[in-house]
C-alpha cells in the first residue's frame, strides 16, 4: 500500500468563475461573500441570466477539500482524496484533473453512478470577494462507501472539509473518517469552510469534530460565529475546546496560530487582491504540507500566508504547479 502524507475528503465540484458587479448580485438575489446551496434549476437560471458574462468564465476541478489536497500535492506531499462524481463529462474531467495533480483516489471514483457531477458557480466582484452558488449534484450522496480505510491507515494526516456538514451522508462519512483516523493514530484536521456552514450547521460541525481534532482551520468570521464570541481573543480561547491546535486566517492581516502551547501572529505579504476564491483552501494545503515536513508553526504560517496571498492576486482557486516550489524557496 502506498504511504500517504495527507488523506482528504470533500465535495467534488466543477468550479466556473465569473466576474460580476455588486449590482448583478443584487439583481439576481445572490447573497454576497458566502456559499449558498441551490438546486439545479436555480443554478441553470443564474447561468442563463449571466450568459453575457460567460465569455470570461474559467472552469476548474474544485471543491474546497480538493483545492487543499491538490495544493499539498503540488508542494510535494503524497495525497489521496475521497469524493463522488457522476458518469458524465464533468466527472471524467474531474478525475483527469486529480490524476494530473498527482492525487490518488478510491476505486469507487472510477465506478461512477448516474446523475450529475456537482457544480459551483463562483461570482467574483471588483473588490475580489467571492460569492458561491453550489449545486452539489451527486456529491450530496458522498458516503462511507467512498472511504478507503487502508489508504487512511497508511496516511499521516486526515483532512475533513467542513462543507460536508450540509449532507446527511457526507457528515456521517466525515465522522467515520475522523473516528477511523483517530483509532489508527492518524492526525486529524478540519476546516469550518464558510460562515454559512457555521451559522446553519454549527451542531453538525461539532459532531464532526467530536472530542477534538488535532488541527482546526477557519477564518475570523467563522471563529467568532462558531464560538459565539465577539472578539478574536475570546474566540481563540474558546477554540481550544475543539482542537489541539488551530489557525485563524485574517485576510490581509495574516493569521493567528496556536500550536497547543503558544500563540503566533503571522503577517501576510501585501498584494492587490483580485479574487479571494480558494485562499483559505490554499492556506490549509500549505500549512499541512509544512506540518508534514515538521516545520514549526511560525514557519508553516509564513508559507501558508505567502501561498494564500499569491492565490488572491490572480484568478482561480489554485496556483499553477510550478508556483509552489517558488513559494517554498522563499521560506526555506
């Protein structure tokens, strides 16, 4: 069995990025800055209404967990990803993208079912904010059947995408993965993923976390919402009840880290942000790479902040493969 540094689980979504205005969002009734789950009809309506914008659309294999695992793979980790796609063109595209990025996946991904591969419409406004409308498609049926226990046992870290909380079977798969990882001595990490997940599925996220994970990733809004606090200091104190270490991303202000003993504040390079989609995913991928390579938290945070800053300074949720060694060279 191949030894893995990182085993991830999450939704498989084909991302389509479109540049829009705040007026467009208002007219379409799209809530800005969060991920909203929609049905196929609503997503098709949005695509139709935005058809004049589609000439600038960019398609990519995505989903938050996939972005993180692919980033970790490009940095140099051996990675594995559990997800679910349909027997359609988008499913074929998704599998080929994972393989091209060096990410292994369960045999169940080759045995795709009918239905529709999940899709995410990512609308980017001039202030670089991303607003997502997601049709999960067959990803909503992600379940324990998509887990590979042997690959998990052969891994150093397991990473759970918080968006899975919105699916009954996905949440159960995430909990099972966390339990199996802990039984096998595999370290666990989880991302809270989005303020909307915290607001509407907070109890489900706590169930996914269980008695605590080794590493928790979130941004400032997610930390405040999840802990029910009104200051970053209070949130940081409360977060320790759910994890043995954490990283709270603060956008242009960098990140607040806790390694279980000591807090660190890490600055972010100052860049012109044009697209914040994928910034948190990249942060987690870079940070997990660093932990796998036994870097300290301060060094891991510096790499992760540099990587996230690079992502927001260009369009798309991920970097090109060749950009990852350049980021490593700037830190190591």
